């Protein structure tokens, strides 16, 4: 591959049965460690009054939660999903707390122990919002070194298919919890998650939730899941087993592309020692041909993005749309250019990926986002396009067809 990247092939393989169970004893050892991390509550009675400012009893806990969030953000980045100010009391938090009773034998009792810890729930909550959310993308990219290294290590242990399945279970829980309008619907979301996660999946969730605490995590006792956390923490800290990984991207063909200093040598050694993968450090194949029926390639480095635009415009042409534009400056229904009076970072105009005029005269603009790291930028662009032309339809999609945002003007029928 180019730029010193390595393509790692991880063929599907059986996951060791030992990874599918988690004992109560293991959970309690880890829970004791997590309990030691949290600040002690202030005493209810004070025998000696001391002058100076006093904080409410919850202050230390709130400050600690901010520290936990800071560690997760440092390790995983900002994520795709919007992160609210408070996690406790959110639908996702409530659904997570209920989920253990719906999990299978072998992990249910251990999960019940762990989910009694607000800190553990907080870790799982942040894992969903900041790490597993990246799997919303068709080819998730992990650009933080910690997240990239953790992804490669998890993929080598449980496989990409299992890792993606766990992420999808977490994301489905978030979506259903957010959409729930009654306690029964929230419980149903929790049940779906508990039934889908499985023993191996729960172990993955535990590892991500605890590893995300970073420097706050103290020395962990040996043995069981706690021992795994300790060994993984040490490996990630010194870059062992997977070398110095800068980025990791899961590709649609079932491989993972890794970049970083000496990553090729370290991963090659791991592949040989573990017998779980193979790798290629170069690629001589030609880039796929790019469709140009509606205009020049959007970008040669991302063929799927270009083809999505071409397919969209072809469908619109069949539906009778006119003024078919590919990556051209934004115009209104009259064909006049529109400019932003409140430009974001100095950008006064946008270029929709696909734009056309419907038979009823309404302008229809669509953009696609390929990578999680670009989502914030694309959302800013979406808001700007809506702002400068509120009479048009505006859409933002992931490349896999998932709708991220849609605006339809009042009185306009869609589709």
C-alpha cells in the first residue's frame, strides 16, 4: 500500500470458547479495581467547620466523570454521535443498566455485578458514543493512535466480523433507546441488546470500556478479565504486538489497513506468532475506473464516493430531474448562485455532491460522507446549505445509504 501502510488480512476463524464466558469472580475483581478509582463521597456530618468554599457532595463525582470523559476523548476522539453534557439519566444509560438480565448464561451474573457500578456504565456509555459509533461508517477509520491500536488488537483476537457485530449491537441500542417513547420501548431496546451481544461481545465491551479510562486505571490484579485489562494496558502503552500504529481503517473487502512507524514489522511478527492473519505491504493493482457521465471524478482517491454520486444522478435523470450537477457550486431553483452571509471558517459557498431540479421546480441537493473524521465538517456544510437556500431539499448520507440528516421545506412533498 502507499504511504507506508500495511493491509492485514484476517480470515474468519472460531473464537476460543473461553472468551465467551465471564465469571462473577472475574467481574468482582475488576469491579473492586474500578471502585478504588472513584472518589470517596464526602462525609454527611462535619464535627469541625472549616472556613472556605464548600462543594456539594456530588462535586467530586462530577469532576471525576469529566476526567473519565477527557481520557476517552483523548484516546478515541470526538466520535460520530453528539455527546451530551450529562450521561446519567439519558435513555442509553437507562437501557444499559437494564440489559444484564437479558444476557445469556455464562455472562449474565458477571454483567449484573459490573453494571451495578456507575463508573462501568459510564465507560460503556462513552465507548458507544466515541468508539463504536465509528462503525456507522461504511469503512470506519480510527485516526487516534490509541483507538487504532486497540482496534487492530481486538480484530486479531476476535476477528473483524465479530468486532463489527458488537459495534452494530451497540449502535442499535443507542438508536432504539433514543427513539423510545415509553418504558416498555426502552426495555425492548435493552432486551434486543442483551440478547444480541453474546459472551464474546460482552468481553469486547468490557475491554473497550475499561481501556478507555486510560491513565485513571490503576494497577489491575492478575487473572481473568482483570488480567487481560492489565496486559492490554501495558501492550498499548508501549506499542507492543502491533507496533506504533497511527491509523487503522476497516475496508469493505474484510481487511484492515494500518499505518504507522514500523507497524509492518510488528504486525508481521504478530501474524506469524498468532497465526491469525496475513499481510501485504504494497499494491500494484490499478485503481478502478471512475464513472464520468455527469462530470469529472469527484476524487480519484475515493472511488465509492464518486460512484455514489453518479448512481444518484442517474436515478434522478430517470425520474425526470433536470439541471443535473456533480460537485458544482450551489445554486437555487432559478439557477442563481447562493452565498453564505455567516460563513463557517470563511467558506462562503458550497458544492453539493449531487444537485438537480425536480419536475415540480424544487432544487434537490445531496452530499455523502465517507469517513467519521469528516462528519463534523459535512454537518457544518449541510447547515450552511440549508441556511442559504431554505426552499431546497437538502440531504446528507453515509456511503452505505444511511441517512444522516434531511431538510424538506414546508409545503414540499417528499419524495
